[in-house]
């Protein structure tokens, strides 16, 4: 191995160490940020002092989205106001996303369906509903799965898995890129139930 090859290999090792268990993902879609709000009432008028901040940062209202599950049912994030929502941005080919499924299964089995909802949103534009449905069945996952590359872009997903947690009012209260242990996520969920 020559010096140039060793240098390139060293750079790759450093990059992998920096990003840990997450996989870098580039979303090929371009979209305008939505002004559709999950929390609050979008028909309300707000003074400048009490304007609703929509975005993907902690404390901001999560942007709403409308998708169709891999079973063909339409849904929107807004429908789940009043519940804690865990958004899992993933892809079926992603190794760490597969590991995340076991942690999400623990969460799903530990909480009442009327208090918490899990949504796994596949951000890969090349994957079909059938591939995602097969993945869901392989992991015996009993929560919502949908294809949503544009939603991934709107939520500024750059690595997968990425988890967002949205409280009952529709505000983002947690975000993590990379594998999230179910015990840590459970403690965070308990804060908002």
C-alpha cells in the first residue's frame, strides 16, 4: 500500500469515526419548507410577539406532512396532536436502521397506542412500498411505515437513522442522528407523557 492509499484510508477512517453509527444520506429532492404547523391552530391570528415558529429545531413546531402508509392508508402528522410522536427517518438498506428497529419495538410494546405513535419514514427515493412493507414484516413492526423522501428533506435529515420526538402540542423536544437506545428514548418519552 503506497503513501497516497494510506492517506486516503486514514481520511475515511476519521470520517467514519466522526459520524459513528449513522449513515450519511443525501436527499435528491428539493422542497420549499412548509408553513403547515403540527401544533397550535393555523387559523388563529398571532401577534408578532407570539408568532408560531415552525422548523426542525428543538422547541419549534414540527412541520406537518401528509403521506400514505405502505398499506395504502392516508395520514398526516397533524392527526396525532395530543400524543407523543416518534419520527424515525430510515431506509431498509441501512444497517444502523435495522438495529434501531429492535429499540423501537421495545418502545412500541411499552406504551399505550393512544399516548405514543411511532412513524418510520423511509427517505430513500429508490425503495418501493413493497420493499418497505417487507422490511416492516421482517421486523414484525406494528407501527406506521411510509415512504417520504421529501419529508426527510423538509426535516433536514442528513444521516440515518434520525429520530425526532414531538410532544402532544406539536413541538420538537428531541432529535438524534444515529442509533438511539430504547432506555434513553423511554426516559425522554416519560418526560412528556
